[in-house]
């Protein structure tokens, strides 16, 4: 089974489950965990309609953001060290793993 088939199968499962609980399938957002996957696979998934991708490692996330040509939304889902927040600022839509306010604030922006 290829990437597009997998995404279609998951989307169908989501739609079926939503129908069973009377929820709009459009209200469900599937985040594809793309850690350790090459940019070519992410582009293929995006071509099949997947738009949200989650990464667990800061360095890998930043590199993939530059490598992936498709219009996608990035989420950070891994453990995050305070000193690495600055690398994600402005690059990801959401950081799911913030465990304290000081980490969310991260390093101050660079001085002009």
C-alpha cells in the first residue's frame, strides 16, 4: 500500500467514526507524524491531501521545513528544550509539548 492509499484509508475510517458519533469529519485534524521520513514522502502525502505534519526533533523539523516543497502546516510534538524554542519560532503552527510557561516564552528575540 502506498502513501496515498494509506491516507485515503485513514480518512475513510475517520469519516465512518464521525458518522457514528454524529460529528462533522471536517472538524477532525489528522497530524501525520513524519519523523525519520524523507521530504519526498512528505511531499507525496501532501499530494494525497495531508496538510498537517508533526515532528519530534528540532533539528530534523527545521531541516524538513526547508526541504519540503508542498504547502503544509508543521507542528512540533516532541520534548522541547528551552534553548531550542528559538529555532521553531515562526516556523511551526503549534508546539504540542510545552510543559511550562517559561518554556513557551523561550529565548528573547534577537536584538536589531
